[in-house]
C-alpha cells in the first residue's frame, strides 16, 4: 500500500478532531456573546434602579424602604460581579478553545503537507515506471 494511502486514516482522524475543535470554539463564542449580553442587561438594570433609588431618596423614604432598596442594590451588584466572573471565565475558555483549534489545524496541515509530498513522489515513481515500460516495449519492437 502506498504511503499516502496509509496516512488517510490519520488524516481523517485529524480532520475530525479539527472539526470538533471548531464546533467547540463556535459554541463557546456563542455562549460568551450571550453572557456578555446578560452582563450588559444586568448593568443597565442596576444603573436604572440606582437612578430610581436616587430619585426616591430626594422625595423622601422611610428607613425600612431605604434599607430594602440598599439591600436590593447590593444583591444586584453581587449578581453583576458574579456575571463578570462568568464572562472572564468564558473568555479564558474561548482562548483555550482557540488554542486547541489552532493546534488541531496545524496538525492537519502538517499531515496534508506530508501526504502531498508522498503523492508527488508516488506520481513521479509511477511516471518513471510507465516511461520504462514504454521504453522497454519500444526497444522490443525495434529488436523484432
């Protein structure tokens, strides 16, 4: 069996790994975009609620309502910080998925290069064999 043909199962395996890596990269990219949007929404909500709180404080607010607003804003700030952490983690995961995809792509490309070289060598060998057969037949015809 030719060397280029022997590499085909490995090439297929590498291509499959590359496809898996690109799918994971796409999913992580999509998840990161969703989580960034959620963070934006939470920050907007916190800012709006803070403005409402400031406006209500100007009018006057009893102590229990004031504490309730403050607790809510504090909880909301905690949720925003948690979401920021989630976004940072997903950002790191995205970087890792990119590295994994690039590594898989690099392996696939390297193997394709080797396989192409083998195929060119095999083609050259086949052409030389064919030329030798043609020359041999030609010399037999001349001898006869």
